[in-house]
C-alpha cells in the first residue's frame, strides 16, 4: 500500500487541493446546485436550509479517481475488477445509484419507487459481475462454509438492499454517518481493499465531516445510497477472495445500523405505517433528547467500535455480535423509557 501511495502521491495531493477549494467556496457551490433540506417542526430541527450535496462532492471525487485509474493506472482496473468491461459496468451502475439519490434529494421520489429503481440497478450489478455476488457464507466460529448455490443472487440482493436502507436511515444527525463511514473506510484500507479508490473516499469524507460538523452540508440520499452501494461492492468482492474476512465480521461492521433498521421496520409495520415512513424513533433521535450531538455520536460509535475491537482480540465474532446486540437493546430500552416518561 505504501508503494501505491508513493506512486500516486501527486494525484492524492491534487484531490486534497480540489477538496480544499470546495471547502472554501462551499456556499457558492451550494447555491449553484440548489438542493436543500428545509427544516420543519416535526422531524427536521436544523435551524436553516442546508445543502444536500455531501454525496455530490464524494461522487465527483470518485469520478476523478476512476478517470485517473482508467488513463494512468490501467493495471488497477484489472487488479480491482478483473476486466475493463467490469470496470465500465461498475462505474455505470454506481453512477446510476448516485443519480437516483440526487433526484430523490431534489424532488422526493416515492420510497417504493426509489426502492424499485435501486433494486433493478443492484440486480444488474450482481448479474454483470460475479465478484459482487455472495456465493457462500463463511463464519469465524464454524469450520464449514455454506454454499448458497441457487439462492446466491437473492441473498446478495437482500444484503445490498438492507445495508443501503440501513445507512440511509442511519444518516440522521451531524457527524453520525460521516464518522461511521470513516470507520468503514479504515477497515477497507487496513485490508488493502481497492486502496486507491478507498483513499479517494477517505479524503472526500474527511472534508465532508468537517463541513457537516460546521452544519454547512448534509450527506443526502445521493451520498448514503451511493456510498453504501460502493462499500457493498468493495467488501463483497474482497470477501470472495480473502478468507480473513468472514460473513460475521462484515455483519459486525454493519450491526448497529442493521439493528436499528429492523427495529424501525417492525415498529412501523406493527403501527400500520409504511416501513419507509419518516419518524423520530431512530436510535440517534432517542439519544439526542438527553445528550448533546457530540455525546450521542460518541455513544453510537462506541457501540460499533468496541465490539469490533473485541472481535480482533478474540479472533471470533460471535461474542462481539451478541455484545453489540445487548448494547443496542439496553440503549433503546433506557432511552425509550425516558422518552415515554
């Protein structure tokens, strides 16, 4: 990885300068694109209209990286995607996911129709490249692996959609999605997963986190859908070739957003609502009633990071997953009780 960074140092420095310019002129850039999230008295409590262009900034960085790889680091096309056609399809499908998200940010697509569009793109992705398809399940605490055979496509599709929706719902307060994404990117880089593309995401998300901390921009659906799709492709591809990454380790990475997604779906359906309806029953909403935003983010990230670190020392992910679930349940029970009181 060190050699790769040294060879592409000029490009990475150029990205840093590019993002620094965006940082300086963010207000003018926001007015050009004119995509804002407006506060209300029901669910959105931010004080003023906020640009939904975090995803746009990350997408532009990603496109610059893809162009650089195509013209100057062609070997990485084959290293990352095995063939140029796989690379082209990946760029096409990830870009389509981004444009679905940004169109939703601008015009608010009905949730069911958005899910339908995203599902079609994900199906095309896993059909076009078997590297992005989960063909078996390997667990750290079982020696045998479970071959999915004819269920591989359906199982993979469900995994993509669950994570994409979970991250979308997890993006609720400043710094929450940004700090979580930084954690995921560190995981990608530590396993040398598509390193140059991961470094590009790291740079752009660091700048996003700073702007988000200042309340200058939000991620938007364009960002959460695009990045969750990208991460899903990256991690599944590496999972297929790296025995050190097991299915339960991936689950542990995504456990807290996943638990919150499942709880919210059950809660909404049992109340006769659409599972995609908006409310203030998310974990971060409960925490933010009693804590500052910073404290809430620290608590949520601790629930994610502590079990993951434990899994490294144990070399087994079963106990950390149970710990993650227990921490989540205790947190929900404690703050939901306070909310009711």
